[in-house]
């Protein structure tokens, strides 16, 4: 399970970005969280633990492997 402040990586338009985990809610099996700096007009986007290794990565190296696959990008919208 991620912890508050853990640095995670994500892809936006082919670029590897990173941010700290904030607003972690849930339990070991399933939880939601936000990434500091990844937000829209209404505030931080809420992500699911099910997105780990699909659109949210635990290392820069893991994220780099997928930077040319648009389906692995987090949405870049307001």
C-alpha cells in the first residue's frame, strides 16, 4: 500500500511526471489517493489503487517503459 508522501510517477502526453501521494483513503486491499500537482479546475483528481502499474508507477524506470503508449497516460484535462 502506498503511504502519504510516497513519490509516484505518471505519464502525461508522453512525459514522465512525478508527485507525492496525498489524501490517501481506504485500506490495504483498495484505496484512493491524489497526486500533489495533478489536478483539474475542481481540485485534485482522485485515483484508485487499481491504477498502480497501469497509469501510476512506483519508479521512473517503470514509467519510462510506457511513455510511448498513450493508453498508459493519465488524462490531461481541466
